[in-house]
């Protein structure tokens, strides 16, 4: 049986990679969105780990609600990226300020 600490190290590694992806890449909004999704998946991994460890299904049910919110967030984010690309012909973060009314 694999100890819980190994899973937690893996989850913290995924979270660290996604945090580095957000802070190191400030130009491309698509990579920032993918890093944000990876961060949410690392958090969901923690819910599944502790739900399994404590023999409680509430953590796994909570993951389904979080995944629903993440799907809506990514759909809205991709729609914003498409509008930005149509208007400015690039997906740089610096061009988002030009979309203000």
C-alpha cells in the first residue's frame, strides 16, 4: 500500500508546477489558463486522497461540484480568448486592457 504522504507530495508538485506556470509566463493567456486548470486538478487530487484515506465519500462528491465550476470557468475563459484573438490577432495578456469599453 502506498502511503498518503507520497500522494500529497505528488499533489504539491503539480500545484507548484502550475503556480510556476502562472507566475513565469505572463504573456500567453492560454498557458496561464492551462496552469490554472492544473492547479484545480491538484486541489481535486487532494480531496480524493483524503476522501479515500478517511473512508468518506464527501470529498469525491465535492470534486464533481468543483469540476463543474472548472468546466464553466474554462468555457468562459476560452470564449474571452477567442474574442481577444478576433479583435487583436494575438492572445497576449497585455492586449486585454484594450478591450475596456
